[in-house]
């Protein structure tokens, strides 16, 4: 800077000293001016020509000059605070840490002299301080702490503090992620300042306070807990004094292990639900479990009817209010709007009863966002799924508006590593598939809405025209139980697609998932629908694997005891239709087809099937499955079959079928096991009854005489022929690849 330039009323010597590189010379350069008419001009020159100069030494000199002006003016400095403070605050953003320290020192001197006169400028001072609190330089941070304590003292001793004007700034700064900025905010929220009652504005900052409780610093968490504990004491003393107001922010329950804020406020917290969940779900294990439970209890079945009731009773809307309501922002971007509009509402905590509306769209958006976040912990995922299940129970009609968007992520969650997560996920999916609210007019298996782009396809394939009348009738005659709604068949289709695309899931969790579904839903409907879908499966290898899995579950799971008994006798039309449906799909795997015939006591048909095994391609896998079937025959599930071996006369085909299996087996442990069993079959002449007559097997199976076993055998041949062709094609492709590798 040119020292000879006319900068009156500053003398040239003062200008040169203020530009000097030495601190001591700059410090003594300024001489207080007694002529008050020139003061404003002096401050302006110090600001523009020095404090805001491009030269760092000039900026430092300007800051010292402004502080000196304030000291010289004494109490009169309050008349020029705007001119004194603004250039200093600008220097808070300087890249030079030393200059930021000088700015902090200068502002400290200005505030110390002015005292209560700075309160009209409190917001800009607080804003600047909140930035300095997060400064990386320790010296600057230390200087800001001194200035912070000075400001607290001034606010404490004054009765002119503008709390209403301060709250919006506090609400904005409370969402900082910097731990030092958070510590600064908590120090103001929890400071015992007389005549300042932040309790009236608690809903404005409660959500931010809870987020601070998730800080990694134990000290900051402790400070926040102490501050909130004081708030809670005041609320308990006088609950009606707290007003929960909607202003775009959402209160959450910040207290570890307790949900007092929600319990005290009750259903007036519902409009804030999405914001509360955004805050509590990531910390569900540490601090927010009871809060989550308290909020969940606020949702009641009446919330499912509230929109319709409001529409029925609402007066005609004015033209000005017909603008479309904006959709809530994404949950990942912060708190969601409680209701989509900006009209101010105030809810008294306990002294009034006011009808509030559940913000279901916002809640579902938050839950969906958390399910898509792969970084969240197991407890959070379980909490999200509990919420979805609770909402489907309490507000099914509204929830089914979101089912198509939730369905894909719920299916993907079945691949979770945690059994607890999978169990909760299955509960949600089962509720979707069984709720009467999911019933639509066109709920048949061949009807479904067009899938949304980018989602798991929910399309249900059309029926194969080659299906016989008995097979189609089998599905239509399946009992209409509460488990059957328009989403049930969609669920079964997409579950099988999931197993097909993720074979590891089928191997490790397939049986577990299906067994749990049989407990949650109707087992007959599950097997009936899966068999019907697998009948048209193009991937024959997967169809065979899936049929083997289903058959193992059917024969061994305690959850399917009732279904096995139903199939054992085939006394009802429904059981016979189920058998026909299962049989057609079970044909993808010859050995499982025989085991199904053993289960249903169709021994003659089992013998006929085994006779056809000679025409099949006998592989190691095939023999392994025969081995497993022999092991199953020795299990408790087939106790009745082994006892029927005593009745040789009426069960000749059972014995022939078992001998047929014996002839298929090589000399192995399974061969020895079955051979020993057949050696125990008694001589039929010794087992003659006293009157020489017994009921024939034909009369015992008369109830199933309307089953066309010839047609079933023909279907078995067709399916096995397809498998043979598919195996040859796979072998041919493998051979071609091998030749290419050699070449």
C-alpha cells in the first residue's frame, strides 16, 4: 500500500506504521482520535483499506486498528458496532490461521468494551463463533472459546436477549457434523442463562439434539444427555407448557433407554414420525429402542381410515389451496416433511385433544431408505422390518399403496446373513400375502398389474395350454383361505425366481425359508402354487433341484404334519387335486415322484414308475437320490408304510416297488438296509386272517379311483424326455467348449 497516499485523517506516519511487518510497530501505530466527527471515516478507512486489504500484514494492522478504535471509544463504541464487527467477521474466513486468530482477538476486545450493546448483533456473532469452534487451528479454537465465554456472560447479565430471533440460527447450526461445532452448540443449549427458557422451543431443536447423541465423542454425548435430562425434568414439572409445533423439523427421543418425550406428547408426535425414525433407527441398539417402541404404539387402526374420514367431512377447498402438495424430500437428505405443506400448527402436549394424521408416506420412505442401506446394522434392519409389519397390521389399506415399491427390497432381504432378519422379513412378506386388504378384483394367478421399471418383475405367466383339466382344476379347487390374496401368487413366483438366480440362497436357506412360510401361511397353498409354477419352469435343472427341496421338506418337516396326513389318505377332492398338482411338478425328479406315491399310498403307481426307470439315464445323482429315499423309508415318517409290509396280501405292489428300488441300487449300505427290511416281510400264508378274507387294496383306494393314473404316467414320460434332451444339450455344449480349449 502506498504510504504517501492521502488517507486523511490518518497521518502518513500512522499509515506507515500500520503497514509495518513488525507487530509492535503496528500495535502502537494508532492514536485515539478525540474528534468524534471523524471517527466514522477512520473506521471506514481501517476496514476497507486495511482489514479487507489483499496484503496480509495490512489486514492484521487493520484488525488491531479496529480493536483500538473500540477501546478508545469506550461505551460510545456501540454507535459504530456494525462498522467495527463486519470486517472482523469477514476475516474469520481467511485462509491464514494467524489472521483468523487476530480477528478473534480483535472481536474479543470490541465485544468486551461494548458489552450489552452487541446483543442486537448477536446472531452474526454466534454464526461466526460456530464456525471458529470447528477451526482446525488450536490457537484459533482457544481464542474462540474465550470469546464464547464472554458472550455467555453478556447474555446472562442482560434482559434484552432476542431468543425468538436466535432459535432459527440455533436450529440451523445444530445439524453440524463437526464434533467441536456440536460441543459449542450443546454448551449454549445447556447453559443456565436466566430469563431464557429454551423449553418453549424444544421441539425446534430436539431432533438435532438426538443426532448429536450419536457422536463418537463420549464427552459430547454426556453433555447432550445432561442438557436433555434438564429439559425432561422441566417437562415433567409442567407438561402443558410444552408445545410441539411443526416447522419442518422433527423431534426425536434423545434419551438413552427412555421414550419419555414421546410418551408425554402422545399422538401429537405422529406428524413427526418420519423425522424421528430418521434419527432413531441408526442408533436403535444404543439409545433409541424404547423411543422406537413408544412411537410404534401411537399407530392405531383408526389411522387406516383417517384420510377417508377427512375427505368425507372436509369443506370445499378454496382455489388458493388447490396447488399440488410437494412430495417429501429423500430421507437420505435429512428430515422429511411431516405432511407436505407449510401451514403452522401447534399441538398442546396434554391439555387438548387434537386429531393428528399419520404421515405414512414419509415413514415408508424412511424405512425403505434404511432397508436399501447395506451399511446399517442388524438391529436397525430388524427394527425397520418390525415397523413395516406393524404398519401392515394397523394400517393395511394405506400400506398396500406402497407394496409394489417395497416388494423388491423385501425379497432381496431374504439373502441377509442374519436368521433374525430373515424371520422378520418373512413375517412382513407373509402378512402382505395374507392380508384381506391385498385382495383385488382380479386376483387370479394370471392377472397382475404391470411392473414398474427397474423393479423385480411381478408378472405371472399364462397357463400352459397343455395342462390337463385335472391339473387346472387342482389349482382352482385349492381351498380359499385367508392366505390367498392377489399378492400371494406374486410372492411365490418371485421367491422361486430368487432361488433360481441365487442358488446359494436355495442351498443354505431354502428349506429354512419355506418351512417358516408354512408356519406363517397355509402350507397347502404354498405347495400347490409352487408346484403349479414349477410345472412351467424352463430351467429344468433348477426345477428338478427345487422339487427335490420341496419333497424333502414335505417328508421331513414337523411343520407339515397336517399336510402329510391330508395327502396320506386322499379322501377329499382337495387332497386328490393337490396330489395331482404336486405329481405333475414332481415328475421333474423321478425319485421324488416315487416318494410322493409312497406318501400317498399309491403303491401300484409307484411300482409302475419304477418299472420305467430302466428307460431313464441312470446317473450317480440318480442313485444317490434312491439311496436317500431308502434312508427315508427307515425314518418315523414312513412307519405306516413299514407296518403295511405285514399285510402282504393287500399290499403286493408295495413289496414289488421296494424290490424294484433294491434292484436299482448297487451293493451299498442302502442296498443292505433295504434288503434286511424286505427279509422281515412275513410269509403271506401265515398272515391269513381267521375268516380268510381281508379288505382289498383296491377298495381301500376307491376314494382315489377318479384319478387318471394312465395320464399321469404319460405326463411323467414327457417330462423325463425333456430332461433327457436338456442333459444331452448341456453335454454337447460342454464338449464343444472342451474342443475349443484344446484347439
